[in-house]
C-alpha cells in the first residue's frame, strides 16, 4: 500500500507543481488608453484632423502654394495645379478619408474621376470611378496601384460620397539603406474589406517594376491631381504605436 502511495504521488507531483491559477495568465502590464468614438461620423478623440469644414491649413502644394479650394465641408482637385500633401509627416497610421468622383464624368477607363491617395508620397491607393467603368483591375478604385487588385468592387455611382479606411504599416530600412521590413496595407472601402495586409513591393509605379528606395520613417500623405475634379472631405489619421 505504501508503495502504491509513493507511485501515485510521484505521478501527480509534476502536474501539481505546474498547476496554474486563473490570475497566472492575467496581463496587467499595459492599460489601454481610453478613446472616445466620434458621434455623427466625427473623428475619434485621439485622431489628428487633417481636413474638416474649410480648414486647409494642414496641407500644402507639392509645387508650392496649393491651388485646391475648400467649399464648405469638402475640397476639390483644381486640375493642373499639382498634387497637395500634408505638412505633418506620418509613419504607421489608420487613415480615414472620404472621396467623391464628379457627378458628370467624361471618357472611360483611367480618365473617369481619377485621383489617388499616396501614403508617404509613394504608395498609392487608387481613386477612380469604378462603378460601371472597366479598366485594368490593378488600377481600378481600391487597388494598390499596379500591385494589388481589390478583393471586391464596392464602388457607388459617380457623384456619391465613398470612404476609405486604410491601415498602413510603414516600411523600415537598415542604416545601410537596405530594406529591413516591407510596408503593408489593409483597406476598407465603404465599410467592406477590399485589401488585407498586402505586402508592398515598393513604390507604386505607372511604368516599370516597383522597388524600394530608402526614405524616412515618417513622410507626408499626398493627394493626386490627375486632371479630374475629385472631391475629398472628413480626413483624419490616428498614429499607431506598434
């Protein structure tokens, strides 16, 4: 009987030694910051507002003074005046931006309501009238231009407001200029996932193969003047501390 007791204790002892209480797996190391959700489509409390109600002070023209003009709660591309970019520079971000192609559009393919949102002035999420407008699929609205076709087409008719919610993870470079880790993009259009954690192959190019060129961790957001009067509103970012 004594031998059986010794065998039993020897068998269960390792399990008793490593038995855990529920509190042993509780993590109290970082208390999440409280962020208030915006009401009536307003930005969350920790957002940096880049445009809201006629205030274009957060933007500048790539060629100098911006020729784009605000019209109430939105602003519109002024064709042939050049791109605009944020004065503040950003790395990893959540970006919310709303856009609208012209109600009356001319042409077809890439000529209908064309603009673009460039993260760090290099990595483009395409803006285009793609409701009933055929073009190459890695160049339609919601594409990561010439790199990734959107999962689905959820475009509204031209002239209606649409939204992008973009999660951008910036690329990193070693001190010698070599790529340490690539950039990644996740995109929701009108609340629907259309790009999921897509690895960027480099800057988005109109012609040629994309490649990385070393740049700072934080760079501007740029909006494209492609000659079409596309409008934007309700633009804000949340800087991500990953």
